C-alpha cells in the first residue's frame, strides 16, 4: 500500500477520551462544555468524537465549518463563535445560537430571523480585560435593553473570552464579575440566563483552584480536548492524551554535512541573513514538508530530531547522528498553531487511526 505523505494521523478514540474526561471534570461543578471545532476545520468525525465524549454543543467560528458538519449529519446544538454583519442571513439559516457584541449585527439577525420565521438565540460577550471581543460591563444593561426590543431574538446567556489577545488570565475576580453581571441582568430585566460561558481552555487553573464557580455553567474548549493541555501555562491536564494528532513526513535526503554553510553569506529565501553555530559534521535530514504546508514553529519533534530551519518546501533537521533512511517517515507532535495549519493545508492528507473509528 502506498503511504499517504505528508499526512496527519488522528486518533478519534483519544479525542473522545479527552472530551469525556473534561466533561466529567467540569461537570462536577455543573459546567457544561462546548466542543470547539475550528482548529480541525470543522471535521465531522472529530465533532462526533467530541459529542460521544459528552460535549453539549459544537462551537465554531466559521459558518462553512458548521455547514460541513451539518451536511455530514452531525446532530447537536451548533454555536457560531464569531458573527459578522454581512453574514447575518446565513447565520440565521445555518445556526440557532451565536455569540454577539454589536447591536447593529443583532438588529440584522433579528431582521432575517423574521424573514425566515425563526427565533435566533444569542450569547452576549462581555469585555473583562483581555480586549478581544466584548461589550464593556458598564454598557451591558443598555445593550440588553435594546436587544429585548428586537423580535425573534432571544438572549440565552452571557459570556467572556480571556487569554486570547491580551493574555489576561481567568481568575476568581473576573469570573465573579461575570457571575455578578448575570445576576444583575436577570434582576433588572426579569429574564433568566441559562448559559454563563466563562471562557476557554485557559480556564482550567481557575477551575481547579476555585472553591465555588458562581454562576459559571459553561466553557468553550478547543485545545484542551484536542491537545490535552490548558493554555495559560500549556500544562498537560492529568490523564489526557497529548498526541491525538501526529504529523508524518517523508525523508528525501539524509547526509553527513558540515553545520556551517560555506561561501559568502547573504539573504536566505525569506529575506533574513541567517547565523549558524559550528557543531562540526552532523547527520542532516531533509523532509518533504515546508512552510507552504504547515506552520513550522508549531511542529514538536521527538528527542531524536532537531529542526534547524525551513523554506517553502523543505525542513532541514539534525538527526543527532542517527542515519534516517531516504523514504523513511518522521513524526511530529503539534501545538495549536501547528494543528490549525496542518488541518487547513491542502497538501496534508488526513488519516484516522485506531480501531475505534466510528464513521459518520
Ligand atoms: C477559539 C475560541 C475558543 C476555544 O479556545 P481554546 O483555547 O481552543 O479552548 C473559545 N471561545 C471563543 C470565542 C473562541 O474563538
């Protein structure tokens, strides 16, 4: 059989395991999970594994990904994480729940919800310091008031997103603030908010240390489920798998060469003048994988390999004096950026491994 190269091997059973462990862990304090599928380009089999593991919603930032999962027959509540004014009609047609921060956009959603005789549910995102999306807390009440006047729109909750842009950690203080905002809105407008979505994979440390989680009853998790870590310190979460995704590429050259280039040094292919350390003659390996395929800094080689550099179509590695044969395969673990780029690459084939693959 001809091997698919380069390829990303995906162990669905490990993703299912991670989703199950996290659903049980967060479930202990009443927190439900949205499985975030955007890093996998909305892969239906991966979404299904998350659902089997116990997530209650599938959330994605892109309508195309959600459409793909729906067309593949995935049955769940889908949540759109990023809502654009120009897409309002497609949002109404494709999903029942979206995250929102702009009144103009919610008005447009209301308009198309009327046109299509639907009720659209929104979660209002509040700014708690990270400075990505969110309404300032002092403007939340006005926003809710105006939204309640719009027909066919139902506010089902509020949420926040931290540690994405500004690197602000979820902690007792900002989580308490979100709880208090939920209480205040319910009291002022006599409505009940059923989803208080406290954040993402960065919320693990807060959760572990918190005595009480207050009103927080939902988290949106991508990286923790897919790669098994939290995202404040990138620590592995106990008992989770960290290599559900592995990238495999082919060795196309393997030779002993000096570690210092010879000749006159000028710019390389990317406009930098590189510098090198003389480590004598080393066993060097080139693989058929490059910057056009993947974010090279997102690859995590094992201890037998070191990435020396890359160009569009080649990655040069030091193989620690081990003679890897031409035509042999090398394997990498991936960080989130590596995963995102590998899953998005048209050159990297996807292969599900293990005997527990459930077709969807
Ligand atoms: C991507 C995203 C998430 C998931 O983040 P992870 O760090 O992968 O858990 C959660 N919420 C929003 C709004 C997102 O855009």
